[in-house]
C-alpha cells in the first residue's frame, strides 16, 4: 500500500480509492486507483475532478479573436 501523500489544494492527505463510488463535487465516477482525499465534510472526493467535454460544449463557442467564450461582441 502506498503511503498517504500531500498533494491536494486543501493540503488533505491523498490516497488511492479502494472502492468505487461517486464524487460529490463533480458527480463523476470514482474508480479503483483514482487519487482521492477526504473533504472537510468527511466525504471522499477526487484530488482533481476530471474535465468533462460536455461541460465545455454547453458553454458556447470560443471567439475567433481572443479565444474566450463570452456573451456579446469581443472587446
């Protein structure tokens, strides 16, 4: 078993998931071996929640001038 390691933004001890579950932060699946830690409420969450491409697609189309997604015209 690997020793707990510090590596999260909050400084919580990180470890590898030993059981599958669901991350309450991103609602994504936690699979065996994912890097996780306990949050302040005692829930197991991902160290870094995965980025979901569907979330980006719903946000809009990047501007061709500044490459940002914004409402209205580019400044």
